[in-house]
């Protein structure tokens, strides 16, 4: 790849992501130095910002930070250093700390540029193959993905490392060689130092072939995801629940794929085969009177009356202290309460004046329109509301009288009639 081809590949990969600001993740290594100089030469300097994460895992970590800062100064570009302290010296801990720093730093409209190259992709594919990964893992690193509300772009992912080094030497660039990269104790280093060189001797184009294979697998995965999303549309019971009976009726391998896709869509967590096997066993092969649950990074997977529910870990902490009811979206820790003005429908609250939301207390009761007095517990049971959602379900009151249970009922005397214009619909979407 000649100089112009490298520049074209770089610019082509980021043209779909015209961010307000391009944030360059600079480690000081060869790949990030090349990316920095390509960006500085071909992108508006007013839209560039250099970000260095100091992991404090090497004795020379501070020297690397100083090197990166000098690179920024030489190019007259703004520079930020973030210090992180991973839980341990493992690659996974360092990555988690680094990505947490990225998330904290990025602003709306930022695009983060990472300098992974084709050799990194080859290592990733081999590493995941040896771990027994499926289609999702073998597709390797994506050229772009979301991190929260921001795009991550890898503009050098199709370029072999040798070509980056050739270009960097021709440009007389300086970079840092991390001594830990020479230790074969780390799995990825072992692949880089011991395995890929042997493969390259036998198959000189192995890096390009593995990169092409990952692209093909990624396309296959995208088609599979589209199919699963279509299937999930017929299984959803609201946003955060799946029809357990329909799931139980499909083959186990398909059921696992649907659950994995659903969890990923909602939480961004990817369940591995061991986790999926455990979920399948606990949720579809246990007694009907059991209520199993499975803990994810940021949520709980639960079963209630045969259906699967994905629940926030924070729902049990919700507390409402007489919150005045108003039109619009009301965000609470346990969910979202939506109040909308409407002129039709039987379940409409006639006024908002003096109405407040309170936390449900044991023993509360009310009189739904057209029905006798019932306890809230009974109403929740009739509406098939899972037990873990009931404590945080908002209760609407005026003084000491319950006037509505959002999404379940309007109480006697508080419903809007045909002559009342407008009334207000109340809906509650628990997390």
C-alpha cells in the first residue's frame, strides 16, 4: 500500500462519521502515531483532540504520557491525559478502565478514533477461535460501533502493521515500543510473537485473509441479527419482557440466540454459551412454581408466570416523595411515567391539579371505575405485574385518596367523561 492508498483508506473509513470533534486515542505506539499524523494532515485541526489514557501499569507510563503530550504540542493540537488505575494488571482490567475513561470524556457529537490495524484483527479472530467463540466473536472487531451515544471508528483496521511501519519510517516518525508487548505470557502476545510469524511464513497473506474472513462473518452476523430482531418483534411483551410460552416452543439453539440478541439490544451485554446454557436450564427446565433469576452486569433476568423479564438492578431503590403530577415524561429510577393530554378513551384522569405520585405502601386500596374496592396487591396480581415491579409502581393521590394507578386503572370519581376535555392518560414503563 503506497502513501496515497493509506491516506485514501483512512479518509474513506471515517467519511461516514463527520463528528463535531474527532478524539484521537493516542497510546504513543506505532499505530496510534500513524493515525495521529494522518488525522493532523488531512482533517481540520479545529475538530481534533488528542486523548491519552495512563494506566500506570508500567514504570515508564509517565514518560509515555509526556511523549504523547509533546506529540500534541508539536502539532499544536489540544491534549488531555486521563489517569486510570485498573483493578489488576490483566489485559481485560486495563481495557475496562480505558473504556470507562473514554465514556467519561466523550461529549455529544464526538467520534473516537482507535488505531487497531489488520494484525490486531487477525490476533482477535485467532484468539476468539481458540476460546471457542461463535459467529459474533469470530466476526472480530467492527470498523465502527457505538460507545454510549458516541461512535467509535477504527480507520486503520484493514491496514497490516508492516505497511504502517513502512509509512511511519518513510515519514521519519517516532513512537514508543511497549516492553510488555514482548512478553509471551499474555495470550494475545503469544499469538503475535509465536503463532502469526509461523503462519506468515507458510501463508504470507494470512493477515489479509483473516481480515477478509472477519468481514464475511460480520456480514453473516448482521443478517442473522436482522432475522432475530424480526422474530423478537413477535415475542415482546412490552419492551422488557418476552413471551415464555412462545420461547419454549422453539428449538433450544434458536431460543438461546433470541435471548442473547434481546439482552444485547436492551443492555449491550453479550451472553456467552455457558451463561446461555444456564439461563436455558433454569428458565425452561425448572418447575413452574419457581422464579429463577440470572444476574448480568447491569440488570437481572427473571421469570414470572412463565415469561422472561429484564430488570434494572436499581429498581428496588426507588423512592417517590409526593411528586407533583404534570404533563409530559417523568423519569424515575424504577421506570418512566408518561402523562399525555387526550380527548378520547375510557381510562383518562380528569384533572392533574393537586395530584401527586407517592410510593406504594402495604395495605393500600382503591376503587377502580365500575368495580368494588380492591387492594393494590390484588390489582397487581390481576394485571400480572411481577412482584419486583410492584413496590416501585407510582400511586397517584389527592390528599389521602388514591385517584389512579398508572397503566392499570383510574379510580371512581376521577375518570374523565365524554364532556370533560381534555383528560389525561397515564402510562408507566418499568425498567
